[in-house]
């Protein structure tokens, strides 16, 4: 049976009510960063693969009242793709698959002067530009995000998480994360916030912005509200990243890291402590993320395999940025290695500008920092539960090729990417897998 949403099909011009995802039955994509023509093209091809190879019956006209198989929750700079002439054409192709739905952030549409009008006119039941009402009677996009991320019917308990890799204030993603987690608390869900790379700056004491929401105060408010309602609020920052950025820390001798630079709710811990939370079953979002549901075990083909039996949701990490100019590529590999070490099947796919980590022969002086990323890849390749792939269309678009020395990185095209995204891997008993864009 194809995966579906429950109670989430809106009427064209009305505010729709929050629904819930029963027993993890929906495919969810959260987009807040720029959606380029290149990115939307591989999303389009992967969706075609899904419907043609797995559920061709859903390509037929969808009867009124049926629920979408894929929902895209769109906010931030991703909204520009709805009005851009080139990407709008690809969205039209994607929406021609009647089991695809877009839910747009009304507030951010208005802020940016984006209408999404042409797509809305052409696909009135699939392009949603009004948002669900919360307990306060006010509409909010984040109510919709929580409704899709929730794994149990309200008011049953549950948890959601947010991975933050960017600094606050310079990037709006920290505010998005707080809005998501705040809405989750209102829906009686426990919340978890993971600060990685520059994301650790959300934890600094003494934040006092004059023209933006105070991120530090927002985190403290999450902790206080959770405590009042008997819910959990965990905020974990990576120790290595915090130390690199000058957060004075020391170990109390019992494995507890103390810092005078971090606000009270934030716990600076080893990366493995953060990764342990990724072994759990809850939905974890990020500025660019997905949550893909597996069909019932035994009901379809499988692809790839974990070395050891695991119940942890697999992680797919898409490396989309070039190496060296930022820490994103090296941070993605470190994060992937930590996931694999924790027993999580982890697939790393280099695509878009991320393929520059694999082209040519990288050479660096012995005392050069950061490390030669190709050496890092070769050093960790072959570890249990860690698999590397390179997306061939990204090479073809740029007229370049993968360096032959990187034998551990396997090239794949659209069918291979589709299989990794949608086929359940062998030896894994999880119901879903996470997709994180670095």
C-alpha cells in the first residue's frame, strides 16, 4: 500500500485544520533554503522513480478526498522557487503527480512578496497558502509542520527534534527551529534541539539583539514551558564545535562538561551524545530535511544493507556544498561517521557543488588545516554502516569527473538515488529514514 497522509487535504480557499500522521505514514520534505533548478530537477526525477517503480497505480487521477503521498512544507528562501519562471515549470511537473502537496508559509509569502498564484490557480487543491489554526485561534505554518511531524494522535506523548548548523541572526534558520519547537510544545510534544557546527552559537549567554528575536531567550523559554507542562526539553551542543569557537569548557571529572559561556538549558556534550538521540524514532527536521516512510516490510524491494541488524532510522546525508570554504562538507562527513559508529546505517551522497570534494587530486601541506577532505573520506570509508556515493548528473552538469583514487565512493544516477531514498535497506527494522541536507 502507498504511504498517505490523514486529514490533511485542504479545500482550495479555506483554512485547513491540523491533522496527524498515523503510525508514521507520510513522506515529508521541509524546505527553507534556496531551491535551485538543479535541486528541484533531481527531486522531480526521484518522485517519478517512486511513482513509476513502486506505486504506478497512484499516477492515475486521484479521487477527491484522497490524501497526498508527498508533502512539501515550504518557507524561507525556498518560497522564491514558486514564482521563479524556471523552477515554477518543474513544480508544475511535480504537482501533475496528484498525490503531491505543497504547504506554504503564509507569513513568509507575505514578507517576501511571493504569491505562488500561478501554481495555486493551476493546482488549487495541492498548493496550500493558508495555514492551520493553533490553540490560540491564530493561523501558523508551524502548526502544519508539527501536524506532519507528529507520530501519534494528540494528546498522546511524542517528541520532535531540530538540527541547527547555522549561527543565529545571520541566518533565519535558528528562528525557524524555535518556531517549530515552540509549536510542538503547544501540541504537547517534547522537544530536542541539536546545535552543530556554527549552530552552537545559539547557546551563548548574554544575547541582546536589537532588531531580531532573542534566540537565547527563546531557548530558555522552551525549557521553562516544557517544565511547566511536564514535557522534556533537551538542548545538546557539540563539544568539539563549541571548544573550537571559544566556549570555555571543562570536565567535572564525571563526564559532565561545564561552560560559563552557555545559557542554562544548553548541555555541551560529546557528539556521540547527540547522535544517540538520532537512534530514537522521532522526526528530526533541519533547514533542509526529509522524512521518508518505508513500506510495510516484505511488501516491496530493498536496496543496500546494514552490516548489523538495527532498529535506528537510517540517515541519508546530502553533501551539497563545496569543500574548504565552509565547514559544512567536513562537518557532514564527521557527523556521518559518528552516526555509523553508533550503529545507524548512514549513506553520504555528494551532489550539486558537493562533488567538488571528489574532483581532481587534492594536495595540502603537511601542516595544513583543515585536512585534505579526500584523505578524510578514504580514512573513514569502509567503516561499518557508512557508505559513500557520488551523484553522476552533478558531474555531467559541470563537465567534470570523480577522481579515480576515490574507489570507495560509488557513482549513482537517478535510479540509484531513488532506490536509496525509497527502498528499505536490508537488516534495518525502522519504519522511516531521515534525510539531512548539508
